[in-house]
């Protein structure tokens, strides 16, 4: 992917940090999900007083897209940190990796982790979720 597009995704994900609803952890996460058609779906994490209903930024972005009929994706950028400070990469949790596995080709889907537009790492889903279980495992 071209650096210009990577930087656009990093900026978009970073803008989402302002919308994170995180009264319990104070850990803000923003995501920018690039669909194959070029559209970008944004997400933030949304916590809950009962804790388990909380939703990660990545899943917010995926569910927004899928709920609008979009199911093909090329990449996602994820940024996050305590009080919104981006000091380290914020890698996706296991549940979010599994949701990626449902809709993305693990060999090609790219996950961009960043602290700013000059400091980032691009990984494939198969690196973050080796031997993942996906729709193909249930195919007859
Ligand atoms: N979080 C995400 O939004 N994405 C991840 O992949 C890891 C964790 C959120 C959930 C919770 O609101 C906060 O970060 C601390 O776990």
C-alpha cells in the first residue's frame, strides 16, 4: 500500500480517539477500516458499566461497514493509548482478530499499527492470527 494512503488511514484512526467512550479504562482506541471499494469506515471503542458489553474500535468499524452491506476489506489502521497518548502500538485483541478472519483474506489483509504518521508497522492478518479458524473451515 502507498505511504500516502497509509498516512491517511493513520490520521483517520487518530481522529477517532476523541470519540472513544472510555470512562473505565481511559484507554482510547481509534480504527480506520479500508474497504476494497476505497471507502473508509471509522470506529472507536465504546465501554459499558457492565464491562462485557464493551466494544473495541476495530469491531465498531467492521460492524458499521457490514451493517451497510460492505464485506470486502483491504486494511485496517489501529491506534490507541492511555488518555489518548500514542506512545506504543495498540495491537488488536484476539476477538477483533477473529472478526477480521470472518471477512478478510488472512494472506492479504493488512493491519497497520501506528504511533504517528511516520512511525508505523504493517502486518498481515495471518501473522497476527496464524492458523486462524474461518468460514473456510465450515465449507463443505
Ligand atoms: N480495545 C480496543 O478498542 N481494541 C483492541 O483491540 C484492544 C482493546 C479497547 C477495549 C477497552 O475499551 C480498552 O481498549 C481497554 O481494554
